[in-house]
């Protein structure tokens, strides 16, 4: 009988997940193993078990697809997180059910592809004696334990593409257009996307801004003859004397969003310019992965199988100094990597006359 391992994708989807699935499936097949893909995140581990065999045929031609062919969710019975010291735990009976399903399916180890919350669940499963290996995933690129996550480059590409399109219409109408982008508490997508797409102003959570300074930057551009401006604002950005704008509470977590309209309104009031807002939303998460994300996803999937083969359970794949390595999941969870306000990227942006509204 073939050795069997399981894999699941958990949390928000992102481009590159299918490259991980394909990479893991092919690397496992080379070892003579069989891979079961559990559907809809950890929920597929609930009795009677919801899985498909991820073989060569099933993973053929999936690398160019966004999303995940086995589905995902950021809700359900396994939601667990460490936030500000409050650890939400998965109920013991739920873990027991998962253990039974894995045992009955003869799964010897489980590869968990997910973000910070999913890694916290992985840690709990590992502590309960289920062999786990983590693969980090988030378009936000905000995990301290890895220099890069797949999905980020595709999200940045979507922002750049949007800015390329918005430049022409903003110029034609001499408008200021505010583009709201994702990233939660980190400004990486806004910073990289804004830099690549030639934004004039970038507002990020790590550098609280001042509406008067934003307006002054736009007025200065007008005075110099640049009558249109593109402002990229991260969903988590906030004015110096204000708060992040939260939409609603879902499953114990706030959804961010709405700052774009506020910024556009304040610019209009202060400058008299015609302004528009464009919220990119989930366009940043969908669609085909970029070259970089396909390669990184494949490397992460292959590495995860290697880690299982070498018995490195409780560890997470990590990208450091251009190499794919691994770190203990326990050291990886609940450690956010934010944009250093005085770092090289921010300075580079300032040197090409991008204002941070500060
Ligand atoms: O963490 C990834 C992310 O896309 C964030 O940038 C964003 O705030 C959030 O997920 C949106 O989540 P949902 O798909 O649940 O609306």
C-alpha cells in the first residue's frame, strides 16, 4: 500500500495555491506516495472526510489557475488564532474527529497551506500528535517568518495594472483618483503596487498621514502642471488623529475598508479637484498567478513534501535569502512583518517624489 499524505488550503485564497498543490502532488508521486486533497480547508477533515486524490491527472494544467481546486474557507470548526495574546482554540472533540478521519484514510502527515490563523490551527493539531507541515500563504506578505509569500506578487501586479489604466483616465479628466488596496494591517501591497504603477501618493498603515499634507502634495503637483494625481491607500491606513475604518465584524475579526472614499472626499474639500475612488477589492486575489508566484508556489509545495519525508513535523516552509528553508511553526505564528517607515523601500519611493502624506 502506498504511503498517504494529506494537503489542504485554508483561509483566504490567493494566486499560487494550485502551484503548491501540483508541486506537492508531483514530488510525492516521485516518492511513490499518494496525496489526498481535503476540501474546503480543515472542514474536509470532519467525518466522514471530504477529499479527492490529487494525482498527476488531477493537477495537470492547474498551475495557471487562480484560487484553489480543493476549495478553502476562513470560517468553520477549526478557526483558531493568537491575537494580542488571546488564543482562540479549536475544540478538543473537533481535533479528535479530524484525527479519526485521518487515521481511517491512512494519512500519515498533513500539509497545511494557510496564513497566520491556519498555522495556529496547525500548531494545535501538531501538539495533539497529528504530523503537520505548514506552507505560508497570504497576498498581504506580512509574515515575519518568511521573506516572501506567494500571492503577493500577483496582488501587486493587479494594483500596477489598475494604476496603468487609471493614469490615462485621470490625465484626460485632470482628476485625482484614489485607489484603495488590500493588505490588512500592512502596507506592502500599497507600497509595491504604488511604486510599480507610478502612484503620486501612497498611504500605508505604518505611516499615519495628514489630510492637509495629502492635499498640499496634490496642489503642488497642479502648480507644477501635473493636473492629475493617483493616490494609493491601503485599507488599513489611517490619519494621524484618526482610526482605521472598519466595515463589520466577521467571525471575531474586523473587515477593513472604506478609507478610499474618505480620502477622496477630504481631497475634494481641500483642493476643489474632482476626485474619484476605485476600490480594487478581490480583483487583487483572483486571476492567474504571476511567474514569480507559480515558481514560489511550486518550490513551497515540493519543499513541504521533502519536510514530511525528512520527518520535520511542526515546521513551516520559509523563504529566506533566496532559499526555501523551514522554521518551527511555533516561532512563526502571530508575528507580523510591517513596512519599516524608514526603510529602503519607503526612502526609494520618497526619492522618486512619492508623498506618504506625512
Ligand atoms: O489577508 C488577505 C486579505 O485579502 C486581506 O488583504 C483582506 O483584508 C482580507 O483578506 C479580505 O478577506 P475576505 O476575503 O474574507 O473579505
